């Protein structure tokens, strides 16, 4: 509310089901995607027959995606399927070169490695454009320039906390992440869609980029992108942090073997259950901090099975 987003309520979920004719994704039903900007406007346009496109992305800094990275991509795949919408996926290899201790060549290579994991999410190959900023910048740059001209240094500092020690590449990067929000950046890919509406599924920490994007859109004569926000995927070690690629021992990568995944969970998963079986049976489990249960909320689609876990495990049985 503080920054102008709205909670996703049951009325919005019901409307999505009516408009698409499909059951809502279980991440909507369970409140994992919990906040939005202008989803009702997007649904109005969709019902009027006005097309829109989807935009999401990935900053490649590791050899593989981890479970937390999957959330926006899996949800975007569902959105693409139920709305039959085109999709653009931005690989911000330039961003990771600027922020991480990576060579430009290594950041570019990691983008191609990560693309394999993203493609495996099952997007419609005829309606999906996945691109590297380093490769596509010549096409993207006219839109980037128009955005850069509308953002002052003070605005960038206020939004992202830049200071005098930051490389100028970092300060200009928000305009690059904003550019795919506007269909003018894809005159060929989007088949001539003029000033098309855009929907961006993302984790809540990406919202500052797109608050800025929405602020400058009217001054450029473009439509504000709609957003739908997810909660963080919790780390194995507890709910106070999100899963991070920087901690390899407690992060589940898509390239991990089943044995490695089991070992990491057994060693590091924070439990809300009792320290002993007797204590667990007496007091039950605190499901608000129990990582295995919280992960089931993400990956178990069956509401009845999840309710059974709550009833049995939560009660200490």
C-alpha cells in the first residue's frame, strides 16, 4: 500500500478465472503472488480484445538457476498459456558484469547456461523471445535512450541508493531493465503491436525498477506496465532470508542431483516441529517457520493434500 500496489484479493482471483476459463494457479490461491499494479486494467483490455504481452527476466550470475529463480518463470509460463500471450525474457548479462566480479565474456556465457533452465519451463516457442542484452542492445537502445532522457540522477539515487562511488554503468542500468516494458523495443518480435500493454510477473524486490518505469511512461506517450508480485522463496535455513545463489551449501540448484538435494534438505532445512518426537506430539509444529511445509506451499498443487499436512503435522501427529 505504501508504494501504491494493491493486494490480490479473492475478487481478482475469481475474475482471472472467469476471464481465462481456467482454475487460478495455486500460487494465486495460496497468496504467493500477493500484490499487483493495474491487473484490473489489464483484464478490462483483455476482455475488450486488446492484446498484451508478458515480460520477465533473469540476471545470470551462476551456472544454474536455483528453486527461488524458478518462481517468476513457472508463473509466467502459466500466464502465457491461459492468456495465449507473447513473452519477452531479458537476460541482463550486462547488469551482472557491472555488479559482480565477472568478466563480460563470463557473464554472457552464464546467460546462455541459464537460458537452458528457463527454456525447460515449457514456454510456447512460437510466442517467446529470450534475449541477451549484450546481443540485442542495438535494437533496444533507441528505447533505452528515450527512457534515460526522462530520468534525472537525483531520481536514480533516490530510487536505488546510488552514490558517488558507483560506476556510471550501474546508474544507467535501470533504463535498460525498463526498456522491455514498452512494445516499441520489439517492433519485429511483437509483430507490429503498437504501444501494447505489458504485464510483468516479478519478485517484490524488483518493484522499484518498475515504479520508476511507470512514472516516466506517460511522459513518453507509452502505457504503464502492469505488475504482479511474488513473495520470496525462503532459504533452507529459515524464513528470515530468501534463497541465494551466493550460499551454495544451502541452495538447491536445478543441476543438483537427487542425492545432493536430499542431503541439503536433511542437513539444513529449518523445522518448525518439536526438537523431540515427544515434544512434537505435545505441541505440534509451527508451520509459519517450517521450511519443508513452506516449500510445499510453492510446489504442491493439491489443496487437499496440503490441508492434510496442516491438520496432521501441524497438530503433532
